[in-house]
């Protein structure tokens, strides 16, 4: 389970909207965190998916969370149940989800190979869940071991979770978290690299994760984007997988979508040895059984039948007088023993008994730039008063409840010892559950850090078991400390520190990172990783967000310097008015000019658009406009020159000039690239439109063979959206 941090939106013990008591944090993502909580009203365990603060007032992310809420229409026990969205008084937005208790397949993957028999059971269960989702035109798109949980550890109770990047397959529908590539490379279907998804995509991912769990290790798909693309075109290695699982996986993971099972019903039919239509009919007949229903209430146990009153003893058979005297003596001793037991239990005490708390939890914390607080259970007024005195001395708040529970006799004294030890730290957290305590904190004082390390090195304070982690927030962090983090998190070209101080980053300074990254999630993960080291320093990840297709091209495009060549955009439907941002919406007509400086008079220009769908469009040269020599494009004119490569739709075009409108198949970021070379890039004309993979292979084939010199490579981002 993920450790709670002082910076988390909710702390263990917090009561959200007067209903849900936070018990643990289950995980952190790029846009949201997930907590386990218990309803104070019903006692039911739930999961709260909470938008991070920076997204809570962003209409786009609120819309995405609302679309995820729509998943509640899928009523199948193999699909996690969604409820509704709520907002706390201080503005935090969260989605209520059923809590599924059990190990995820990612945990099972770390434990080693799973039995083929169990995987067949999981395959059936998950396929049933996918069938229910697909019936509502919802594809998961991110099916991987961490998104399948075995309720209670039972393969027959597998549950699909996290439809956060699910996609509605209805025509024109949006992806629930954006239209760019979704899915983890290791388990994504080959067509996902080009942004294409349907039911068969989920079937491929299910087969890939089942194979990974059979092997007991994640697939090795390559060390760079080009290797990933090439390996994804190959069939997965199922050697050694026993039948019938092998045949099932081979067809589920065929690289060609048309060769796979086309629907989840076909997977179920293959498992049953029936045809897909029969399986679908049976699924329809049993549709009512898939609705999640409460467990049946336990029936009261019937009292035993009344026994007949024993007959009066026969006086002629009575025991001697001595025996009759012994019976009341023994009975009297039993009564005395019972009274003593009741007395020791406190039933005759004048003090009122305390309610029992199970689990017995107390959370105390001081977050950065915040006042301390304490929430939870304490065993006595004395302990409560001592905690209140320490918290209120720092103007903090407390919400303490008297309760008894399974805690050590010295619990109160030991907790106060821990609180006194960390109270001088700027940031700290103490999370107690029974006799187990987790402590975290940070300090800039080396002496305090060493003292805390010594105090908690044994793992015990009194009768309590402690797990302590403290961070020394250095006065100066050298740039070299941050470089390995940038290398580890780079997913779309190199990342670099912008203007790092020669002596390192002091307290209160700003750490700025530049470069390109593949997604908002990866940028947030980098920010979190740097923040864990930065301490009292602001982290600014000022990177350009591309998509996996553009990131792939970044690794393939020729390495060349930039130049004074520029790209300008105009609104073709508005008299070619300048568009300084490069942002267009669906239906608009982008006009694109390449602006040549006066000094560029020779060579050849190649202008292409790399779009989010995984396609490359060649604006210059192409089969309709083959001449791309700079001298001819200038047409004898000197000085700065403007060359139009994409025209207004309503303008006259006599020589096959290209004009286009933005449609909803290419929504996202596209890149215009301009390559200035000594000769044409390719020996033969490329088609006007081709896949990024085809273009990449052509570039690689020319590398080392062609004598063409690349003078420069310039680019500009064109962003399209639905509104």
C-alpha cells in the first residue's frame, strides 16, 4: 500500500464531507490520487478518486471525471462499480468508486508465474466484464496487470478497475482522458501506436497481460521507440505455454486485428468450445445475474427446542446428606468467581465504559506551510489533554475521541514521546494504527536529522512498533543530483535543467526543466520525482507535451541544427488572418507558410506534417508539387521569401496545391517540420500521405547511404481541438 505523505490532499483520519473517513492512500497518478475510505454512516469501504488541486477547477478535467462517472451504467460484477462525483467545501473534487479488496495482477506478477488453470479462469471473468463494457460502446484501452484485481485473491472474482482512459466507441465520442495515445506500451495492441482502438484492442491487451502473468515477468518490448514499433509488429512468444491457453493467447494477441477474436463473446465461446452467437445468447439470458446485488442477510439461528422439565427426584434414591451439602458450596464458589470476573471487567465500576475502536487509529501531521492537526482515537482524557496542549501550542486543531481498543498499556506515553521528538520539524506526519506507527518528516538541520535517525533506528518506541523515514532537506542541492532523475523520466527526447546555478539550488530557489515529454501524466510524475528531492524549492517542468507518435519521430528525424527558417499560420476562412498561436478547432482551415530568410538561396526544402493519428503528410514535395528546389521556389526573387505549402480552401489552386480542414480524427498536437538539405531527401517521391512507421523506415534506409547533407531542421507545433 502507498505511504501517506504530508503533502497529500487528504490525511489518514480525515472525514470527507462528514461521511467518509480516510483510512489509506491506494495510489497516486498524474491527475488524481486514490484513497480508501469508510462510510461513517454505513461502514461500507469505498475508494475516492480525487483530482489533484491544479485540475480541480479545470473544466476539461472535470468533464473527463464526469465521463468516467458515466461508467456506472455498466452493471457487471467483473467491472468495478462507479457512483457519482462530489466536491468538498474547500473545492476538492472526487469520484466515488467501490473498493475492491484483493491483490492486483501486478502484485501477482511480482510474486512469480501463475498457473495456466488460474489464468484461464481470469480470462473468462475479464472477458465477461469486457463484454459488458463493450455492449455500452466503452473500450478500456489500458488493460494491464495493475488494472485487474482478484477480489479476495480468487481468480474467479477478477475485477477490471480504472476506466480513467476508457474510450466511448460511438461515432464522434471523445476519449475519457484526451484523444492521444493511451495504454502502456508493454500491453498495448500494435494499432494503438497509431491511436486506433476498438474491442479487439482490449482483447489483445488481455492476452498480453495473461501471458506476462504466466511468465512471471513483464514483456521486453525494446529500449527505444523504434524498437517498440518494430517489436509490436511481431507475434508474442508463447513457446512453453500449455494448451488450451497457448492457442487462446496466440489468437488474442495476433498483431493483425482482423486475425484476432473480434469480440469478447468470441473469446468466451473459445473457452467454452461453442460458437460466439450461442455465447452471446447465453450472456443475454443471464444479464440480470450480472447486476451487483448485496450479499444475502444471515438468517437468525432458531433457538433449540424447549426441553421437558425434569421429573422430581425420587426421595428413596437421594444421595446422603453430605452430598447434598456439597452442591450448594460448589454453586456458591461459582457465583463468587463470576462476581469477581465481572468486577475485574469493570461492570461494577462507577466510571463509564468507553466504546471500542477497531481499527484503533490516530493521525497527527503538520503539512508544509500549514498548522498541525490531530484526528482519531485516544484512550484517556489525560492523553487527549497532553496531545491538545502540544498541538494547540502551535495554533493547531484537534478532533480526538475517547475509545478503548487493542493497544499497549504505555500507548499514550509512547505516542507523546514520538510527538515530542518530531514537534520541532517544519513538516512531519505520525500515522498510528493500534501499536504500529508510521513517522515521516523533513528538516534542514543535520544535527536534528542525526538525532532522529538514532532515536528510531531500533524500530520501537516503548511498546510501539515504528517505521520512520526522515529527509534531510539540504541547504544547497547540486544540479548533478537532479540529472539522473531527468534521464530516468525522459520519455520523448532528452530533458535538461534550464540555467542551473553554478553553486547549486539554494532553499527557496526554482528548479526549471526544459525539453519534450509524451503526456501530462509523465510530466506530473517527473514533477513529483523532483519534488521529492527539491524540498523547499519550486519545481517548474516547462516542457512541450507531444504524443507518442511525435516522440517516436523525435528519435528518428535527422540530427541537425535549427536555422532562421520559420513557419507561420493563418485562418483560411477569415481572410487569411494571422494565427499566432497555431491553435485551430475542428472545421477550421489552416493556411501554412514557410518563411525563408534572405541568406537561404540554394538547396532543397522538405515540409511535412506529423499528426497525432500516426500519419505523415508531405506538403512539399509531393506527387502534385514535385519541385522543391529553393532556387525554383524563389522564382528569381531575392531577400526574405514566403512559400505557401497549405492554402485556403476557397482560393483558386491550379497546380495541385494542398488545402485542408481540421477534422476530429486528428485532434491533438501535430508538428510541422521543415528540412533544408543539399539534395532531395529521397531517391524517389514519397506518397502525399504515409504512416509514421513507413516514413521512419525510409529515413533510416537513407541514413549512411545518401550523400545528402542536412543543413537544418526547424519545426512548429500545430494544435487542434474540438472546441
